C-alpha cells in the first residue's frame, strides 16, 4: 500500500514537472512572439520613415532643380534685356546722327533759297530760279518731315530705354504748383510730351498727374527732360482714361 502511494506521488510529481515545463515553454514562446511582433512593428515604422525621407529628399531635389531652372531663365532674361538696351542705344545714336545730317541738309537748302532771293536775275533766270526754289522747298519739306520722324523715333527709343533701365527708388521733389499742358500723345509707346522742361524746374523721374476738367486721367513719370519740354511715360496701373493733347499736367 505504501509502495502504491509512493508511486502515485512520483507520478503526480512528474505530471507537475511536465505541466510546469510546458508553462515555461509557453511563456518563452509568448515572449518570442511578442519580440517578433515588436521587431516587425519597429521595422515597419523604420521602413515608413525611410520612404518618407526618400520622398522628402526627392521633393527637395525637385525644388532645387526648379529653382536652378528659374535662375537660369532669369539670367537669360537679364542677358536679353541687356542686349535689347544695347541695341536701343545703338539705334538711338544712329537716329540722332541721321537727324543731325537731315538738319544740316535742311539748313543748306534754306541758305540756297535765301541766296537766290537776294540775286537779281533776268525773267528766264527767274523762271529757272522759281523751279529750283520749288524743288528746294519740296526738299525742305521732306527734310522737315524726316526731322519730325527722327524726333519721334528718338523720343520712343528714350522712353523704351527708360522703361528697361527702370526708375530710381529715390522720390524726386518738383517745384510746388508746377503746371503745364500735354502737347503730344503717342499711344504706341504710351508716352506724352509736355510743355515743361529744365527751365521750369522739371527733373528726371519726377512724377506728375494728368487731368482734364478736374478729372484725374493718369499718373506719369518724367523720363527725358529738355530745356522747354519733356517726355513722360504713363505709369502702369495709373491710366484711368485716355490722354489727349491739351490736358493739364500738374504736380
């Protein structure tokens, strides 16, 4: 009987050891599974972070490439602008030289007319002189038209150069109460000629208002100043109505 009880005790002890061992194995398995799940979670997090960083790097590279392209385009535009200014200056010099020659030709023709008028001639000679005078007058008319055309071209070129170079940021103070009239309007180049100049105290880059019967029409900037007249460019965003000859310009 004692032997049977001892055997039962040994069996129960063995079963208990087996159960305890299985519990320890299950705990180890659960810990291993938990470690594996943690590893996978961390790996997925790191992978997502890597993908995000690669995307951000690609976006940064694209932005950098875009800025590089924009910089290259800006440099190309600047070079084009410089070339255009140089060409305009060349055209302006050539036109001024042509104008000087045209005025010299006109003066020579006028001197020839005066010389003929002061000379006593026979009737036949008078007829010949009259014919020459008519031809000289036609030449003078053509030269005056050429001079007027050159003047307009010079004014347009000077306005275009002023537009490309740009005005100074320093405000220009003009004489208080300065007032004049519009004498020429050029819609092609969007500039006007006014009957004010250096003799009136007008200064380059000064800004004036254009009005008609108390109504504001535009704001202009002086881009070229002569003794008794000046060229003014209509400022962008300030043209409220069309400007006409005779409109008032005031400061």
